[in-house]
C-alpha cells in the first residue's frame, strides 16, 4: 500500500473509535484527496484532519476537501428533509415501504452526515407503482428509471431508488441469494404511526454482505461498503444475533464470504469480529486490498470488472472463447429494448420499438468517442482463459 492508502484506512479506524489522527510526514495530499473522493470518504478525512490542515497542507488542497465535506453535509440534510416529506405523504396514501443501505446504516456512524450516499434506497411493492408515481409527481420528482421491479425518481440533488427485490436474479451466479431474498417482506416489521416498515436487523446485515458480494463479482466495490459493516459491528452489535446471522448465511450461500468480510474489517479498521475468524492468506489479503483501492466506491475505475460477464458466460457455455467474447461485447454495445427502456434517457422506446436501431447507432457512436468504453472493449477482447480462470479462483478463495 502507498502511504496515502494506509493513511486512509487509519483515518477510518480513528473515526470509528473517535480518536485523534496523527498526520504522517510525506503525504501526497493531492493523491490523498483524489483517493478519498474516489471512495466517497472525504467528509471523514476532513473531520479527522481539519485541525492539522493549516500546518500540513497547501491552501488549495484544504479548500478542495472542505468543499467536498460541505457538499456531503448539504446532501445529507437534503436527503433527510426529502425522506421526512416522503414518509408523511406515503403514510397519507397508505403506501408501505422500508429503507435499506445508506439511510439505515448512517444512523450508527459517529456522525451520520459523514456517511455519503448517492441515492436513498427504498423497498416497495409492485401493486403500489401507480400510487407511487402519483405521489412522487405531486412532490415534484421526475421519473428517470422504470422497470418491472425498479423505479428511480429525482428532484434536484435527491434521488430515490425504489425496488421490489433486494437481489436480482443472475441465473446460476445468484440463484441461492435470489431465492433467500425473494420474500423479503416476510422480514419487515411495521412501525407505529406510519406506513414505514423496518427490515429485521439480522437480515439487513446479511443483505449488506450480499450487496458487497454482488459488487465484487459484477461491478466492483470500495472500502466504504466494508466500513459500513465495521460501523454496525462496532457501534450497533447489540442489534444482532450473530449465531442466527451465521445460520442464515448458510441458507443464502454466504457462509464462507461472511467470515471473510468480518475478518478483513477487523484487520483494516480494528472493529470487533463476532464470529470465528476466516483463514486468509497474505496473498489474498493483498490482492483484495489492491482491488478495492483500484475499484473505488462503485467499481467504475477498474477495467477488470467488465470481465465477470464474460467469465459467467464461459462457465455456462462450451462455445469457443473468441465467440463468447463477441457475444459479450455485442450485449454491452447493443442491449435489448427491454434493458434500455427502463431508463428515462430511452423512454421513447417504450412506445416506439422501431427506434431501437437508431438508439444502438447513437450508443455505438458515443462509445467510439469514450476512452473508457474503448478500454472496456479491448479488455474483454484481450482476456485469456488463464486470466479468467485466475479471476474465478480469486472469487472462490473469497467464498464466492
């Protein structure tokens, strides 16, 4: 690890235990600020280091970090206000829902506003779609994504992501998880005085682990998601029945990955480990740590994450690898109408399917000008069987 990477993990540990932070000599503050922004941890970095900034950094670095900190605080307050408004209106309309992920986890952070979130995640029921549309329209929100199982609404900087299921079916890759979480409302508890429910704490913790597993395989993941687990273990452990969580992990196929997560959280952040530690080799620890730093909070920075689609296809097919590469690339460049029309950007496809070839042409033109899209395509086409096999062994060693 670089000195900046090591320092960022130390910052998180110090924040978790509400300790002061000692600033080491030789830090590259430009690299550190970029790293904290990449992992959406800037508010914590600023709060831990603000007393030392005057003597240790250039003024531009201090100003840039303070700006990120202020933006995060304003977004948190905006989300809280929007959630209060939505709770009142959904209760009036008798629309049941429950929050997951960021909004639920933030309350256990030493300072809730420091838990950044790009959107507010809610679970809803399919039969309430029409009433939800009506309420959100009255509140001034614009619908940006609509599918059979997912709705997105935006108003200014606040985004609500509403979904019917927590785990989408990815065939053999996610069948066991999908089966476990498909009846998620069975674990939701109604709250007095509103139409809001709360997901059972043990099941929600397992869902956070499952969400990390999905991101590691399909998209990529950063340290913030693991820090969520550390915060809950260290500051909200009384909420959980760890033996039950271990039993439920077996039911949903996370019995090996769960101990890995908790063991790594204990090593990275110093949090408690309520279960027997996983046996993790130094090579695996180093590889995963490097991957997380490379991925960033949502994995957009790591080109290797585009290989899982190819890897998954290879496991299910005996076709030659070059043919599978072309099929994977075709799917990425020319998605189906059903996949495209969930986004408001391609809403015209919902009523005019004949526009699909034109949309494909526009996407292809945009991809030809986008350096990242080009790199992704090259990465898929250049992947070897050995490389894909090594990636599969890496996931297997994590219990995935």
